[in-house]
């Protein structure tokens, strides 16, 4: 009997052990799968973040190279000090950029003269040289070749790096191919990676700087594609960035020790040392771990045309996917449940575990809620059903100007004073309203908190009631946000937008002045031809007088004085034109509208003479002082006169009449421009001031639109009047300036 009992007990133990073993394997598999999925997601996020950091570094390289390229293209003879200051600022900002170098293109025939210049301006010991023949790490005089690209500028300019000055980078094949590529394409190119003497991997980014040359260079590799026949774009120098790949990632950005990282050139294998830019290895795993657990791989080509790299991270999973503590606890709990499933003690254990878990969750929820209230950017205040303060988060302490321990237990009216702008009568406190109505109260847009020190803080937010399980009101929670910074940002954005709009308006106004000058080109040429012809005649007369035996000095002097007057006349014409079309910011001053009309007539004199139109000026004797930019007002007047002349150019000469009338009307200076042309049709009148609408065959459709914008910017306007008389009438109305210096509002 004893043997049977022991046998049955052993069988039960075997059954329980077998079931427990199967369950344990299943649980371990579930835990392992869950952890693998978590690690996969974490690995993917970390790899994506690291990829974005590396991609950003590559974009920073392009940005710095583009900045130096733009500086050298804009200022070809730029002071090295300015380039050095810019390079130093970029090196400080981007630590992974190890050095900025500049290599001019030197042909063999120019080598001696170039070295003499470099010794005088760069370094007394400067010489073009090579480094390391036959595997020897030593300096050698540069071998004979058609073209050299020696280093003449380095930043940082360390004392220990001075021997590198004069090194011909074109002698190294891995650099030569990159230089040839950037010269041929005009785009940045990278060299093959190499080891730094200080340790770590690096590579160079080259960018060719072009200049125009009439004669092609001796080596066709230095010539770009010229767009003008007979003119060749020559790569006169090359700028390069030495990139230290080991500093792509900062201390907090490196991959975890469980993952490996590879960055290598496209077209190379991941472990090929010739194309390897950066490499970090993870701790090795055992063979059985590599056989059982998967390897996570993240590989992506970096989206940078000038630096064609492949980014790859790998992580070999191992036994660490089974977390010891939760796995062990789960297996032990499973064994206990199997052994004691039929006993009341097992029920009690399960119940106690459930209570502990509930308490833990409750504590965790409370802690999470408290941390959330402490961390959010809104001010939060909680009251009990009597209106006494129970809690204020740190943002609320700063907003209300009181610490939490000082406010606890006090009535909210003693702590928080919420008022409303433009309120005619005292309003009920939103806290009292929420407690009374048992409903959420939304603060209006004109709400503000009045602090004890008198400061007003514009706010928005809500006051919400809180109920218990039985529906009884237990208090309210107020959440308020300081709207001052938001409004400030909105105002700043509006001002920036207005500034950009003004800049576009100035550009368009400048273009319109150029267009006006283009249409007046023939008249201007005729006007300039008169003084130039007179100068020629007087000079020829002087030559004849000087060739005579008896010199007539008074006649020669009169001819020379006449030549001077005609030259001054031509200079005055050109000066007026340059002042009119010059690109400059608006200079708002007090000016007489009558003088602006006179200046515009003087500027259009050649053009008016050519059209033979009869211009009549009917002006008041009083000053018409307005506040505006003189050139812009002259532009408006010139445009209106030009429109009137063009409207009458198809009429007989005797009928070409233009009337300019200047008056002061209701606090405004008014200029009326009337013509005897065919007038404006009702259809054209509807779109008269719209941009890009014109009735002229070669018109831009911007003249009246720009003039209207200029007039409106000074508080005025341009109107078109229709009447029974033939022709058209346009009126420019600008507010007159008062004696105090302000202008009438029209």
C-alpha cells in the first residue's frame, strides 16, 4: 500500500512538473516574444533617431560648404581674415567639422611665381610639396605635374599644422578623383575615407570655385562648361572640409553598447576598410545565442547627394531578452498555482495578490497624476466643495504669486483674483459659478489674473466640477494658461510678415521704375545726343583754331566753356536718371507736391518733347506739403503723365492736350492729370487698379496697381473720374501735413 501511495504521489508530482514545465516554456516564449518586440521597436526608434542625427550632420556639412562657396563666389578677393572668422565660427558650432582648407589651382608654369607670392604673403617657408613616397611618412618636394592644388589656408591654424601648408592634395589619388569629380560636375564630392594621424576615421568634401577665363586652362579637367562662346569657366581653387566621422554623434547620441554601427560609402561592403567611414562594434554573443535569437538590422541610404553613405546598425539578441525577475516570479507563481489550485489558501493568496496589485496601481495612478500636474505648462488649482484651496501646482504658484503651503486651506477669493477687461459691473467669480451650477465654466477671452503686485496676466482656461461615485460635488479643478507669450509670438509674426510685404513692394516699385525708363529710352537717347553732338562740334572747332597760325584765344576759351556747359548738361540728365532708378529704402520726408510734379516733368522732358503733346500746368500758389518718399511720388506722377501721353499719341498733334491741376481740397493735396484721349471703357474701368491687367500691347499691368499701393501707404489714394468731356482724368490725393508735423487723415 505504501508503494502504491508513493507511486501515485510521484505520478502527481510528475504531472504537475510536466504541466509546469510546458507552461513555463510557453510563458518564457511569450515573455521572450514580447521583449523581442519591445526591443525591436526600441531599436528601430533609436536607429531612426541616430540616422536623423547623422543625416543632419551631413546637411550641416553641405550648409557650411555652401556658405563658404557663396562667400568666395560673391567676394573672390575676400580678406582671409573674414574667411577665417567665418570658418572658426562654423568649427565651434559643428565639432565634427575638423578643418576648413583652401587649395588654389596652380599650373606648372606658374609654380615658381606662386611659391614666391606664398612666401611673401602666407609663410616664409612655404613650398609646394608631397608627403610619403614609397610608404615613407616624410615631406618631399612636389613632383612635376601639369596642375597643383596646394593648401594655402587652414582653419584652425594650429602651430603644429603649419608644415601641412603647401601640401599638394592633388598628388593623392583618393583626393585627386574627388577634385576631378567636383570640377567636372560643379557639385561637392567626397574623397575615400582615411585614418587620421590622431586616430579615428575622416574624409574630405571638396567644392570647386569657378571663375571666367578667355583662354582655356592647360588641363581640360579644370575647365567647366562655359555658357558664352570663347569663355571658359575655370576652377581657380577648391575649398574642402575635413570631416571627423568620430564626432558625428555626441556622448548622449552614441548607439548603446548592445548595438553595432556602420557608416560606409555606397558601392562598398559594410566591413570593407576602403569605404568604411565610421564603425562601432557591440559586445559579441555566443554561438548558441546567434543560432537561437534573431539579429536586428537597420540599414538605410543617407539622403545626401554629395555624401553618398549607407547607414547601418545591428543588434544581436541573446538570453538577455528573458528578464530574470519577471520571468522567475512568473514561473514560481505558476508552480504555486498548480500545486495549490484546489485549496482555500491558494484562493487567499490570489485575493491578496489582487489587492496588492490594485493598491499598487492606485498608488501609481495617483503618483502619475501628481507628476503630470507638476510637469504641465498650465496653472492648476483644486478646491473642495467649500471653495478652499487644496492644491496648486508650481505653474500656478508662479501665476498667483503664492506658495502652495501658504494657500492651502484658504478660500480661493483670498488667493486668486480673476477679472475681466471692459466689464461694466462686477462679475461672479468663475469658481463660485462652477460650485453653484455644478457645470464647467469656460473663461472668456478678456479674462486676466490680477496679482497682488498689480501685474495683469491674460489667461484662458476652464473651471470644472469634480464628483464622487454617488454624484456628490467634492470640489472643482481650475486649469488656466498664460496667454501673454502666445500673443507676443503672434504679434512678432505679424510684424515680420508686414516687413516682408514691404520689401516685396519696394522690389516691385523698383522694377516699375526700370520699366518706365525702358519705355523712355528713345527720348532719353535723343536728349543726351544733343549735348554730346554740341561737345563734338566745339571740340572740332577748337582743333581747327589751334591749327591756325594766329591763335584766337578768346574764341578757343568760349568753345571750351561751351563744351563744359554741354558736358554738365549731359551729366545732369544722367544724374536725374540714376537718382530715379536707384534701389534704396524709402526716405519719408516733408515735400512740396508741386516740386515733385516739376521734377517729374523735368525727368520726362525728352519724352514729352518727342510726343509733341501740349502740357498745361494749373497750380495753386500755396505750398502742398505732404509726408512721403520723393522718388516714389515722382514715380506716381511720371506714370500718370506717361499714361496721358500714350492716350493722346494717336491724335493729331494739335489735339494732344494734357492738363496738370494742383489744388488743396479738404486737407489733401490733389493732383489731377487730364488728357484729351479716347477715355476709359466701362469694362476696363472695373479692373483699372488690378495687378497684371493692361490695355496696352506691351504693358506689364503693374503701373497703376503699384502707384495705388504707394499712395495708400501714405494715407492717400488714386481715383479715376468719368465725365461727359472726352478723355480721362486721374486724381492723386495725399493728406497734407499740418504745421505740427503730422498729416491730415483723409
